[in-house]
DNA sequence: GTTATATAGTTATTGTCCATAACCAATAAA
DNA sequence: TTTATTGGTTATGGACAATAACTATATAAC
């Protein structure tokens, strides 16, 4: 790519193959009709943009989702928040502990069940999540502008429809989703 | 939030909290308007369905994407295939070697550049990929049926639009996408 | 031709995210 | 009271992504 403009010369096979290979636009074949492939690439691009949008706060999409759930449902237990986001409770432990260590989340022992904690946002956590919402709104707007209002608006029901349909199919096994 | 509808009853706190917590529909707040979150959950659901669809062949979405690129572009080098899929060449090594070990991929030393290999499918690989296409077509049809033809058809341009727009924004840094 | 630079593939290493199994303490059910 | 279940925890492994550093070739510059 870098080098060799086509010289019109009679380059030998090696050179031709080499150059052709480099310039060639690869054919994606069936991959172009695979929703999973399209989803994966879009999801990665969006996450990268999200990271960039909230870079100042060092928050991952997954952490943002946890903070948002705590904001909207204060008092839930770890298992409940984890379930809501499709995260295994075992993997949720480290996450919530880090948020607690950073002074964003509170774990209040539940009075009537000494096994569990009521999760909520600290003042700092609430303040942060407000800024995260603002920042990620901007990131959201960027995407909306990029693909147009209608396409953007149609995306949500379509994606939720996929999740619902496949979950029903699979006997609603796991739920998942990190961010 | 989530929890506790006011039942008016006087069940004791413990019981009420417990039951309410279990039944409660958690509020997702801003997460419902985050395309990244919707994408992530959909992507995970679709990948799970893909795994299920091709379970008999023990092929991951990423492996499927590699096989498909090799099928449509025989003779590409490792770096080229990796680039096409947004995989780092260093992480691609193990992938291609496993496909080779399983007798699905061929790595033919290039005559004119002794550093590189021309990748292609073996007969077995070609046969397998044909079955993978068929199986994943069925999986694709399942999704198409679930959300309707139009929504399904609109999804591809929308997702590609997102990728293109964000890549342009980000100065086209990395590309990514495993499957 | 020799030197310098770039490239293809590789290894080693690290981090992240998701999954399982096993455990303790506390609660609920029998 | 015995038993089963549940909330949280640790330990551990697998898949995928990212970086640095190396080798052997190949190309470019002198």
C-alpha cells in the first residue's frame, strides 16, 4: 500500500501478487449478511466511543451500567443488580468492591438479612453518574446524528426484539450484557 | 425504587422487602437510551444463538469469520486476514494455528516471500464452512423472523453506519471485531 | 554491496470479561 | 431440628484483546 504506485511497468509476478494483495478489498461473503458480525463490530466501535466520551472519569461501560442501576434502584442487593445486568454474581463482587473502594458505591448491611447488602450511590457516586449521563448523552447524540433519527430510533426496539426472541428460544438461560 | 409496591398489607418488613425485591422490575433509567447497552445485550444473545446453531462443529463466531474470509479470499496472508477482521496479527497466530491443527486451514509458504503464508481452506475446511453457512443461515432466519423483515434489513446499514461514523471520528484507530 | 528500515510471523505477558465449582454464613422450608 | 436455599465470596480457567520484543526475511538508501 504504502509504496508502489502502479508503474505500468512489467513488474514480475512476485511484485504483482504482493501489491494486489495489499490493495485488494477483501470480500466478506456471507459475513456481510451475519447480524452477529455487524453487531459485534458496531458494539466495539460504540464502546470505544463511550470510553472516549467518559475518559476523564475512568469508567467502563459495565461500571456505568452498574452505577445507573444503583441510581435508579437504590437498595437492591448485589445479586439483584447483577441479575438485572446479566452479570454473574461471582463476577460482580470485584466490580462492586472497586466502586466502593473508589467511594462511589455504598454497601449497607441489610437489617433483616444479615447476608446481604443494600447497594446505593454515595454522594460522590451520584454526582459522578450525573456527569456520566451528560457525557454519554453527547456520545449518544454523535451516533444519532451519524445514522439519522429514524434509524437510531428503530434500533432500540429491533435490538430488544432480538434479545427477547432469542431468550425465549433458549429457554431464557443466561441473560448477560456488561455495558 | 424497583422494589416495594405499596400493598397496603401489614406483612412484616422482612417478608415484604424480600418478596418485593424478587418481583420488582428494576428501572433501567438512562440505560434504556444507551445504544451501547442495547448493542451489547443483543450481540451477546446473538452470539449465544450462533454457538448453539453451530454447536455440532465446535466453531466460535471468530473462527467462523476467519474461515469465511479465507473462503472468499484464498491466498491472503495472516496479516491481511487479521486486518480484515480487526484482529491483531499477534492474536491471530493461535487462531490460525488451531484451524490448521484441526485440518481446516492450509498455510502454504509463499514462493516469493519466504516470510509469509498464503492462507486457504482445506477440502475439509471448505466442506465445514459450507455447513456452517447453512447452519448460521438458519440462525439468521430465526432472528429475521423474530424482528421482521424490514427491521432486520434496516439493521445492517444502521450498524455499518455507526462503525463508519465512529471510525471517522476516532481517526480510524483500531478496527476490531472478532466475529 | 552494505547498511538501514520495514514487514510477516512469532513468543511472552498482561488485562478484561465471562463461566464453573466450591465454600461460609444466614435464612427459609420440612 | 434437620434440610435446602440463598447472598456473598474465593479460586480458577477459558476466550479475546493489547503491548513489547524478537527472528528472518525483504526493501530502500547510500
